[in-house]
């Protein structure tokens, strides 16, 4: 127990997370004080001081949240590297499943990523408004996110200190591959309908974006994210691995596949999160989503779709057959 | 273009909803349990479409497959009598359940308590206990088979395998 703490990647990761948390904790304390005493109708020196402190908190939070994006990528890299130490694991899939904390940690990290993108929107609106119009909302979200990040830090330590390198774990083929005839796809879809739905949902995302159908845009983005996950693991992934039986969301993060998984998962999750949160923040704050944000969503999701499709086309042109 | 886009949006949306609804309606999941078997009789297993309740594997062969019927008519299916024994342990209705096995000699469903079991047969999970209707000097009863399963004394144990098969 705890042998993985000898890994330099794990040490660097936990140290970085702890360091950022200390910074975040200081920002949190100041933020709570500012949130409770904030009064825009007041023109006292105290309010002026609070406004200066709020700028400090925003700067610290901005830095930390940017770092969190990189740390999530580093977490994936660290977990993947541990597969050489954990018995039975061939990639990050087995390592994540090596104890009961792994799945919760991964879900929590994605939830935090979702919250962070929403915070960036609120921050952008707030700074644009010049008079800190959305400061209260932004601070409330920051305090809410702090609780999540606290839970994340606990799970980070609980997860890495409870990985038993001697206890064999299942490899990705056992977790995602052999399902004995059971259909792993949602809604009873088969491969053809899954792919049709994947491309149709992308079109729907673009159309709802062009026509400013905000609620439908959120729904189509969520559904696209959900279907794209299955499409990547159960169809496009087989073309990345060039093996019809290899179905895994983690192996594509490895060197053998040119780390393409980072580009794919990053573009999918960040693209969807920016899209969904752009719509949520525009409903919440009754503001128009910026054209630049919309362009980023189309660019990221378009890149994801292009990359997935290119793998299939290249395979077909090289070999003359589909997998 | 502005007039076409809303129309395109509606068509795309409708197509997506239709695809999901049709797929869900056509979805065929493997059978895991059948309810309402109050007569507690064996039920025909749909091969390649029924899941073993214990090991979760699809049942591909009728030979040595087994069924457990609880007094309230619920029926569970197994691809190996060893799976049935392991699953049944600790169940409240263990003593009142009706157990069925499909024999390899007479090719029919018989009461598992009246069946005899070989110890070196080829079975789905390689436990080795093949069900038979007729007794021989190389078969054992259900109680002994159950004990051997719970002790791990079956062909999946390398020591037992070497002792019985010399491999």
C-alpha cells in the first residue's frame, strides 16, 4: 500500500495539487469575506478596499483554474504511467479501477472542469461590465467550486495511497471489450445508428448555435458529448488502435498512439463544456454569448469530428476495407 | 438561407428523436430472469440470448446448463452447475428452490438433487461437473458436488486437475 507514492509523477502531481489548494484556500478566505461584506451602493473606503481584494482573488483564481486544466491532463498522464507498476493493468483503465476511489475521482475532476468553464464565463462577463456587476454570482460559484476542489484533494490522496501494486486488476479488454454479446451502446443503438446519430447531433449543435436556440443547444451539446464518448470508444477507437476488438478510452493516451487521446478527449470535453456553459451563463445572466466563444465551440468539436473521421478514412484508403 | 435553416433544424431534430425511439423499441437485451413460473418447471433456454446469473456469460450450450426456480416463480439460468451452486449459497430460498439440470447422457431436464455428476467433464466454466441421469462408479451426488465446489475442489484448481487428469 502506498508504493505508488514512490513514483515521481505521483509525487509531482500531489505536490502541485496541494500547493494550488493552499493558494486557493487563501483566495477562498478572502473571497468569503468580500462576498459577505460586498455592497455596491456603498462608497466607503472599505468597499473600495473590498473591490481591490476582489481583483486579487480573481487573479489568483484565474491562475489556479488555468493550472487545473493542465493538471487534469497530467493526472491522466500519471495514471497511464502507473499501468507499468500495477499488476494486470495495460493502461489507465485498469489503474483507475484499482480501488473504489478511482471512478469517483475521475467523475469529480470532470465535474470541476465543467464548473471551471462556467466560472471563466462569469469572470469574463464580470470584467467586461467594469463595475463588477456579476461579482456576487462569480464569488458564489467560486465558493461552491472550492468545496468540490477540497473533496478532489481528499480523493486524490485517498486514491493514490490506496493503489495496491500487488493486487491484480482487470485490463481494458476485460472492462470494455468482452461483453459476451451484450450491447454496450446506449438506447439499444448499433454501430450504424450510433454513427448516424453522432454526425446528426454535430449538425444539430451547429444549427442550434446559428439559430440561437439556447435550450435546444444545451440539450444537443449534452447528447453529442454522450454519444461521442461511445462513438470514440466503440467505433473510432478501433481505427486508432487498428484492431476491431480493442475498445478502450485510455490506451489512446499512450505513446504508441502518438498521445492522440489527449487531443481527442480535450477537444470533446472542453468544446462541449464551453458550449453548454456559454448557454447556461447567457440564460443565467441574460447576456448574449460572444461570437468568439461560439467559434471556439465549433472549432473544438469540428476538430474532434475531423480527427475521428480522418482515422477511419486513412485506414480505409490504406487497407481497402473497414474494420 | 435564413428560411432553410429552421426547417433543417426541425428535420435534424426529428430524425434524431426518431432514431433513438426506434432503437430503444428494437433493443433486445439478454434474458436474465423469468418471472411467473409458479409450476416450478424447467423453462427452455434461448441459447445465445440468455445470461448466466452468476458468471454473467451468455449461455451457448444446453448441456450441463441449470435453472433455479424460487417458490414465488422466479427462474434464473446458469451455463454450468458449478455457477448454480455458487450463486445459490446464502439465498433465503435455498432449501425451498427447485433446481434443474440438463443432463449430458439422457439430454433432458431432471431434478438436480436426483442427478449424478461426473468430475472430469468439459463444462462451460471448466468446473468439470457434468450432470447425468444414470449413476456410475465415477459420479457423485449433488451434496458432494456442492461441497467440492465450495471448497474449490474442481478442475479450475490446478492441484485437483493434476490429481484427476494427471495434467
